């Protein structure tokens, strides 16, 4: 996973929101939430899919507190949650 991620960064696709969300999801499924958080934090523009991928990752790895912190931050910066946001946090 990390080798693919490095290649994507070198090719300059790493800042694409779709790629970012895919890597957050991939790292989260492996419970590598620190790596997923680094990808999330490194994205210049965070769309709803990226927020939801990160929140779901925390939920899937049993980190409800971190997910709730992310939800609070999401609301603070003006990003509106949707149904997937809440389902991801409690999954």
C-alpha cells in the first residue's frame, strides 16, 4: 500500500480528492489510522467524501472519540455532514 501511495505522490496525483479518499479508506481498513490521518491532513481541499472516509476509518478501527473530534472539526469548518457521515462514525 505504501509503495503505491509513494508512486501516486511522485506522479502528482496525491492531491486529488478521489485518490486521497481511496488512500484514507485503504489505510483505515488496515487500521493504519496514523497514515490515514496524515493523508487527510495533507489534502489541501477536503470534500465530503474525504471527511466521510476518515470518519468511517476511525469508526471501523474502534476510535469513536477520534471520530467525534473529527465530526466536531468538520462542523467547525463549515462542512455539512450527511447520512454517510453518521453511519461511518457508528459503524
